[in-house]
């Protein structure tokens, strides 16, 4: 496993955030402020009871926050589960070089470590969310070189990564079977792009929010549908697929096969890059066991 969480490229301290608030959003500056999460790309602060602040901690993440600011207001209006639609926008100031967002605070803990009260019901709800999200994207929607393309394009990198794993030949054999499939035949749809159990929140046993839309882009919806293999058993995967099929495009057999291929691709990624993130390592291990036995 590779430990490579990048260092922050700028100061993202509470004192900086307080100064930014006092300058740009003074009506919110007196609210309690505490750091809630510090990830690879962003730092999250809780602001009072109802708000959160999302600041990029490195240049690569800055454009992802800008994607969220541009895209999420329109998407959030039609999605049946809460997403972090920005309610205020922050701008560069005080040597902080990038845009930042003030979002609603969505209660819950991540689905990767929080069980569902009724997995079948949550499979149906998340499938309905997929159906609402996966609509034809406009021509100016963001693209993403790592997500949303035909999954077979990942073959070379997975052959390279297979040499770093002890999964035997089973991974590459299964990979070859899964990517022997037709590409997405329709116009690209909106996709989340990074949908896994650490980007879903669960509150009182129910999915309360879908978060971290930095990779939102236009592409093959199979990328997102891959989450079925990490969250649900076989029966509830069928529930999820049926609900996701009630949108603009049915989840046909080819799309479902590409989704399983994406799940295997993510299993490899999460396993190899989880030395400093045991939660993602556990997701990768679960996917490996589910997909390869």
C-alpha cells in the first residue's frame, strides 16, 4: 500500500478562516468554528450548527471546488437526497489563493462505517438518486480524465498495478471478462465521479447526504453505479439497479457490466493507496472479496 497524502500547500487554519469570514461574510463571523475534517484535497470546518466551510488545501483541488460552485445549485434542486449546494462563495484573500464555499451542514457519519437500518430501502433511495442525477449533461459540463470514460481504457494501468498486488491472476482474468463490453452508447450524463461509502452520510440509519462532488463531470453513469458492489448484497444490488433504471436511461446489461468493471478498478485503487486511510483500505478489501471471492 502507498502512503502519499499530500501536504497542504497553504495555510488553512481556523484563524485564517475567521479572518476570511470577518472580511467577506461578517454576518457569519461570530458563529462557533471548529475543524471537522482534513482530507487529501480540502479542509472542512463546521460553522455554527447549520453550516460548513470547504477550503482547498492544494492547487489541484481548487478547480474541484469551482466545479461544485458552478454545477451543484442546478443539480441540487432536482435530487432526492441532500447534497452540499453552496449557500455562499468565498474569494481569495489574505494570501489564501483560491475560491472556497460555505455549505449547509449535513448531519451523519460516513456509510463506510455506518450500517443502514433497512439496506433494501436505502438501495432503492440511492438508486432513485442515481436516476435523477444521470441525465444528459450540457456540452460545457466539466470533463475528467480519470472518471466517466470507457472503463476498458483502464486496462494498461490495472495490468501495471496487478504486479503490486497479491491477488494472483484472478483480478486480471476477471478484468478481461468485464471490459469485453460495449461502451456507453448515449450522450454523456452528469456523474458524481467519486461515489463511495466515505462520500455518503448516514443519519439514523438512512442516507442523509451525498457529499464531495469535486469530481462531478459528464461521462458514463456506470462509474457511479459501481458503488452497488461496496454497499449492498446481491439482492439489494438488484433493488438499486431497478431504481436507477427509472431515469433517462435504463441500466442495461452492458452498463451494469461496465459498473462492475469500475468497481474492480476502484478496488485496486483503494487497496494500493490506503496506507494512511484505513477506511478506504477497508472499502477496497470488501470490493475485492465481493468481486473476486
